[in-house]
């Protein structure tokens, strides 16, 4: 289990529709050290929905954090308690998502405008669970001045015992930009996050947004305590094979592709036997061999063949072979 008070953290960000349990299992095989986050789970879904669907995960995924969406302390209390019961290592509160869905529910990035309420939510959860409580936010929203906006949010949550603050180093525009545009158009301001760390040297401050390589991660870790990658890790999961060695000095070789293939085949076979489909899993693996000879055929098998009615775990072996057999021919 990872403590979020350790010297440095590498995390894979919570990503709606992407960082589900199958994605996280795949990512965990490539890095023992990365802290993995769930998709945002709305508190109401936990209180009124299918708990296995929303909270179930494999023990192999540890360390894993549950990200909650909500702004009502009583609902977050109940959700945090459930998260701890299910075995999560951390609870994270979403204060950064700008989608219409969260705006209509008055949570996510909207809460940047209500730092005291965020502090109350953190305090409420801290009172009922023993695992760390963290917050993920933006540097501001809309026309906010990012200096007081981020400071006020940080002060409000840390005064209530927040264990870590992850900052997406962009503003969120609640009016005029789609969620997708909000991930790219507002300019990045890493220095604003660095200034927050300088102001709060004894607090855990992590950074997120636009980080694409482990070299960039190493640079950020000179200024902050943690680095979080989202789309870069999802679209090019090869990055994760080198996290343990390059960031944490692990004295072992990255998982080899044959071992990775066999592990994912075994996992997929278990999923099928439980009533699942191959493409529930393979859709998260498409970027593995990005730029490699044979990668086009690999993606074709993973996308087309995995959707066939009789598809089974052998699809994964066939897809890997498209690249690995090509490697053997080139090295012959």
C-alpha cells in the first residue's frame, strides 16, 4: 500500500470512461509503484446504485484511490465509508471536472468558487475514515484570479486535514468550452502550482495537465511532490513499463511482453467466464505498441476481432503476435 505522504508519487489520473477496473488492471501489470485512480464516481451512484459495479476492483490494483463527485457532506460521508469498506487506499474529491453533468449537480470544477464548502466536505470525510483524503482541482475557473483562487482552495482543504492536493495546471471554463476543449485550450501554468508548493512546503502538492513523458515528470518532481499523467499514459501505456525503474529506482527489468500478454489473457478468460466480453478489456490496450512495426494490425485485431460473437482471450495473443513476430523477423 502506498502512503500519499511518501517523498514522491507517480499517479495515473482519473479519466471518465477510461480508467475502469480493466484499464487499471492492465496498467498495474506494468507498474507496481504507480498510484491508480478510479473514474469519478458520483456519491449518489454509490448511495443508490450497484456497489459492485461502481466500487468493485481486483486486489491486484492496489494502491488505488477512489475519486468521488459530490458537494453534500452527508452523502460524501456515506460514500467515503463505503470506499473504505471496499478496500480503497485513498478517497479523492473531484474539484476539477467541468462537464455539464457536474455543473448541473453543483460539484466538480464549480466548487473552485466555494472553497469553504470543499473544506467542509474534506472535514466530514476525515471524521469517518482512516484512509487519506485528497482533492483534485484546477488553478481556477472562468474569470477567477488564479493567485487567490488556488490559495483559497488550498487553505480551506489543508486547514481541515486534507492529505494531498492534486492540481490540474489549467483553468476550467464553465461557459464556452466543452469538457474536451477544457483539457487542451486553457493555457498550462505549471509555475502557479510551483508557487503553491513554495507557499506550502510541508503539504503534499501534486501536478497534472499536459505531461507526456517521464523526463517531464522528473522535471516537475524537482518542484512538487507528485506527478499525474492521464491521456499520455492511456494512449501510450508503454510509459508505465518504465515508471518503476526511472522514477523509483527499481532493480528489475520491466515486464516483458510475453508475460504481459499471458497475464491479460488469463484476466480476460476470467472476465468472459463471469459474463463479460473481450472488448471490455482490449479497448484499453490499443496504444501499447504505438509507433511500432505491426501496430496497425495489432489495433485492428484488438478492435475488430475482439467484437466478434465468438471472441475469446486468444484475440490478445493474436494481436501481440502481429508486433512480436515482426520483431523476431527484423532481428533474424
